[in-house]
C-alpha cells in the first residue's frame, strides 16, 4: 500500500491495493416448468422506409452563409394497422442550422456573429411492410342470440287441450365476447439524411445586418433569408408485438435427431 500527500495546506491521501481473486463455482439454474411458455417481443418486420421532403425555411435575420446543419429524427407515430400490413408513420426532422449574420463590413471584409435556428420539418406517410412473422390478431366474433322453448295456455276461443308452443317472448338471451389484442409497436434503429439546400433570395453585392440595414462589403458577398430544402430521409426500424411462445428444451437427443434427419 502506498500513501501520497499533496502539496499545500490541503492534504489528500490516495490509497491503492491489489485485490485477491476470489474463487467461484457454477450453480445449475432452478427450473420449475419443463416446457415453459414465455411472453416475449416477436419481430414482425424490419424495414427501411424512404421519405422525400421539400420545404422552405425562413430565417429571422439576414444570413451571410450557413456554417453547419445538424439533423435528428423525431418519430411520434409508428402504427401497424392490423389485420393489414399498412404502417402509418408520422414525425419530424429536427434541423439545427448554424449561420453567420453580418455585424460590420467594409470593401474588403465582413464581420459576422454566429447564430442558430432550430426548426421541425414535419412528415406523414403510409407504407407497406413485409411481415416476416405472423401477427397475433383475433377479431371480436359476432353477437349471438338464443331463446328457450315455452308452452303456454291459449286464451278463450281455443280448445283447452291445445297449447301455444313457441319461444319465450318475455326474455332476451345473448352471447357476446370481447377480444383484446397486443398492440404492435416500433423501435427506431437508424436514420439517414440526404439533402440539397438552395438559397432563394440572395442578391450579390447587397449585404444587410441584423437590423436589416445595408452595409459595405466585398462585391461578391450577399445575404439571404430563405432557403428551399430538398431532402431524402431513410428510416430503419423494427415492428414488434408481444406474443406467447413455447420455449423448447434443448438436449443431446434433439441434436442427434436433427443431424440424422
């Protein structure tokens, strides 16, 4: 063991030691059911969806140039409409745009401040997915009505030996059922963005500051406030559903049977 004191009025002690390795032994897991059933997430499909977007973004102040754009995907709806294979997607592409706004200028320079603008570009699409596992889905069966036989006395005018043979009109009997299914859900795996941004209102030689006042600048410079964005978004995700599955026990006999088949 070693001890060190730091310089100055404050003392600091650092302790270090070598730990001895401890022994261990394996323990066989306790099994209650020989063939247990488990409720686990089952992958219904894994897919990449391509979404094409075209949007116009307006800045709150004049922009000399865009320095950096950072994008993130925000998925707010991913719903598989059973019993079809149609998937409804809804969300936003979050864009954080860092840009330069002119502050001062001259015939051979422009001094700028770096600002940022964060916007959400919305999207909403419907797509078909290829199901690799069967969804667990049952619809509610139709209601069923039934009745009981009844023998009733007839009123005056009929023979006393005769009876009214019919169903019982004084009661209503019904069989109905409600089935609750597990709702499929999604897990987002990755997103990919390909974009092209084009300035719409830039005029060469006209540079404006934060207040909108025109200032001196090199002749080739110019500011703008609007850009048009064309973007292709690729979203990769899993669609899952909680299902009850049978967990088979593995043993050597199963392996021998599989190899011999």
